[in-house]
């Protein structure tokens, strides 16, 4: 059973370009979460999605950032017009269900390291 | 709001026991989780406490006191491979988002 997959693992973008990060959850998992981690800091929640629905986007900046989890295919985190402050590691996690044991135990992918030059 | 506080660094020697504390302030509490992260890699789940008391899983144990808004992770028989960052986390209310603590960098020395 493959784990959570993210690609690319490393992404370099110039200021003003778009960054597109992909996440495929574990098989059988329908809940996807995106977190951002700045160097030497903890993980900060960005957005929680289920198939075709955004459940909680309270941690995502209102401008330039968007996320989707279509019926088919991976979840996408999209950052438009990137700035240097967007440089960070972006982690995706998945869980099988809401509530109970499925909520507190999330399975994380290896992350995408975004560098904005 | 919600916040979790941890010591920033802890150092211990191989074979020793170390305790990593976590104090939290939340507007609704559903349990305390612990995650391990090696060198910025994927965080991995270690344990979860929903009720007061000690949960033991091999060399790792986790404790929770809801009345004190406090928990800790206990690592026994430390090994070099335990050198990593450890994060406590709570579920953020009605949705499943995890709110992470500031993280504790554990350095295990020979």
C-alpha cells in the first residue's frame, strides 16, 4: 500500500511565476490536508479537503493561494505570482475518515520544497 | 485561539530517558497527538491521548492531564536514531486540522 505521494519533491520558481504542488493520498483515504513549514518552525495548517469539497481553508492566505481535490486525480495546491516569502516546505497529509481514530492520525507525504528566487 | 508550547531543544545520551513537555491552550479539546520528524522529512505519527493517563507503545509513552492542559512524550532507552524533532498537536475543533506545537529538537549523544 503506497503512502502519501507528493510531487515534485523540489520546485524552484522565480518571483511572479506559478507553483503547482500535487498530492496523491493513501489508497482508501478521502481526506486531504495541506500544511506549510518554514525553516526551523512547526507545521501550519492551510486547508482541508474532501473529494470535490473544501472543508476548511482558514489557514490559507486569501490571495494567490488555491486548492482543489477533484473527483479524479491528485489534490493540487496552487500558488500564483509567488514571492520569496512563499519559500517553504509544503506537506500533504491524508486520513481515512473524519472523527474517531481517523482524525488525529494523519499520514504525511515527503513534502515539496519550494524555493522562490 | 489555540497554541501549544514545547521546549525548543533537549539533549540526552544514548540509553537514557527523556521527557518532552507540551502545554496547550485550546477552545475545545479532542485529544493530544505526537509526531516525529527527521531532518525536515515527513512527520510520522507516534501516539494519541484522548483521556487522562499514560499510553505506552514500546519505548515511547505519552501522558495527558486535561485538567492541567499538559502532556508529555517519554522516550526510554534512547537510541541515536531518536534524534529528531518532536511535535505535539491537537485537533482544531470541528474540522480535522492539526494544530502543531513549536517543536522540540532532540539530540541524542553517544
